[in-house]
C-alpha cells in the first residue's frame, strides 16, 4: 500500500513511530498528483515547493523531539474560496483569477499552526454556486470513480482530490450541500458542521447566513481529527459561537446501541432513485441490527426547502458579490470610458452565467415590489423548517436520509437545465437553512458502480453524536473501500 492511500490517522501513527517521514508522505501525495491530476483535474493551484518545505520542517521538528499536533505532516488540500496568505485564491472565477490574499482565513491559521502540509487549492463551482464543479472558470474536475462523470459540487475538487489520493484530507465549504453532496458522489466522508462552530473569517462569502467550512476525508476518524482542529470560537467572526468544543477525534466511539434514528418520509419520496432509497434503508437496517432504534418522523415543510434556499442564498449572494467591481480585487476590464462603464464591463466579463443568474435572482427577490412575496416568505419558511427539526430532535438523536437523489451524472448532462441541477440539492439544503450539522458517509453503489451517500443529521452542536454513529457504521462495514484505479 502506498502512503497516499493511508488515512490521516494511520499516517500520524506512522510518523510517531518513525516508520516514515513527513517528506515521504508529501512525496507520495505529490507523486499521485503527478500521475492522476491530468485526468482528475482537482486542483487550481498545486503548492509543490511550499509543501516540500513544510514537510521538511515537520521532519526537523520530529528530529528535535518536539511535541507535534496529531495532524502535523499530513497533506491537506484547500477549497479555493478559503483565503490563503500569499497563495492564489480564485473561487474558480475569472473575477479573482489573479487574487492573492494578504491574510489567512482563521482555519488556515489553525491548519498552519498544526504544521499540516498544504498541497494546494482545489477547484470548485464559481463562487461555490453549483452542484457539479462545471461552473468553474478554469476546468472541469472529474469523478475519480468514472472520469466521464461529475464529482459533484461546489467542493468537487476537494472531494475528488481526497477520493483519488491527491490529498489525504481536504477543506470544503457548504452553503446548501457543497461538502456533503460531492462527498456522496465521490464515495468519501464529508461533514457540514453546525453554523457558528467553524470560523468563516477569510472564507469568501456566498450566503453568509448559510456558509460553513468543514472537512472531507476517507474515514470518519480523519474527518473528526480535522473538525477538532478547525472548530472553535473566533472573535473575527461575529456569528462564531463561544462554547467549549470537544475533541471529537479523541472522544470517538463506535457503538450505536440505543441510538434513536429518525426516518423522514419526505426524504424518501418522488425524485429519489429507488436504488438510493434502498441503499440508505439497508444501512439503517444494519444499524438497527447493531442496537439502534429506528422510528418514522415527519418534516412536512421539506417541499418548500429548495425554493426557500434559492431565494435566501441568491439574495445574500447578490449583496456579497457587489464588492467585485474591478476596483478592490482581481479582474478589471481593459477598455472603458467611465466609472459606471468600467463596473458594468468588469462584472459582465468577470462573472460566469450561473453567478450572474444568482445575482439577478437575488436582486429581484430583494427589490421593493417583490420583497414581501419572496424574501420575506422564504424567511418565514426558514423558521418553520427549523422548528420542525427541533421538534423531531425531541424524539430522535439523528435523522437518516439520502445525501443526493442519485449517483453522479454525466459531465454536461444538467448544465442546460438549472432547475434540474438545483433539484440535486433537495436533501441537503434544509440543513443549512436550519443551521444544523450533517455528515455524508458512503453506503453502497448504484447499478453502474457510482457511490451512494447516506446523510446523518444531528441537533445543533451534536457533531460528536454524528461522528460516533458514522464511525460505528464504518467499523460495522469494515471501511469504505479502496481508492479507485484511475490511470
Ligand atoms: N448546489 C448549491 C448551490 O448551488 C449549494 C452550493 C453550496 O453549498 N456552496 O447553491
């Protein structure tokens, strides 16, 4: 087994036991990138040189007998909407094609202080708007399980890099499913943390009230390790919650005895492929056999979730993206004859179609004649959806649903039909609307061999419960399988 195939936890143990060096781990991952990146296209920027330097530094610290963080020397890829000081941060947009942040996101300060090895910046849908990573200005990332299919989105680069061994773990961001959905399509584990538990300082905003950074890994334990590192209160983010956060990885259990699992009918209805429903229900049955208690619940407002999500997220996006005007950051049009002309041309040329669609939709739903009819109603729906979840969590510990309605679709299949593309988010958007944590774990394959994901949803700040349940499932099935053969 090559080093890039191992989990962060295994590599961390090997480093401790001096069975390998940080340099060897980094070379193994960089070698894998060299071999498969031409096919997978997960990265916008690979940071070869700085990764090697960082690995060398870790090896020196080990030689000096310094106490190291368990994630020291572990290669991590970063979604390209997380600000990295001195490293290009494009949001996969022409608008930021040359933007190098002068500061680090809070999560990057944590990653750096743990002495992790940053392998590079990962491709995504432009400004995190999309479900397939096809709206990236730069390239189309491929699903490592079938290179003719999408990896999901918007954190498609993050999920594909982890699934292919081009990174051991990765950071993504999730506004309506962008960590969980690509994780499901690529057969890896992705956690969307509770809103407020991971600092958003330095995350380029899409919809600030829904955005959350979170980890992607090949094992639940790896995801727990990264989440333990990145969570915590941050005075630089006004929505960051000041509570005591547990060390999820150290506390990780693998027992589902007595765990109450709720099954909401609304997530198993029309529009969800039969093979996906079956795979999730089989998994739930397996957990029941191992001691979990399963009960039916109802979340009737799910029917309004997609409409509410696209209204709320587009409204916030239209405001957040106003800052890209050719003055402050990145791209500026070449020929213009007035300030207004410069703004207009810069934004027309710098943004792609999907981003423009969201800005127009958001501006429309916030306009004086339509605010009450759309934005206000969506805000009311948000309250109702949240209240239904709170009610459900009075009876159950976790809720199990499919992560996405089907396996990964073909590249190009949904690009001409935005509503079809939006419909793939049906199972994930409610969680952001309610600010809850949720994890996606692999739970089988479709008839054509594509991974299926199960989503476990928890109450606010109940990440430990989710990770424990997911970890129990992983040990029952004996792991989530090997890295697919790519070339
Ligand atoms: N697919 C959803 C959208 O396009 C979610 C994106 C996300 O979570 N960043 O809005």
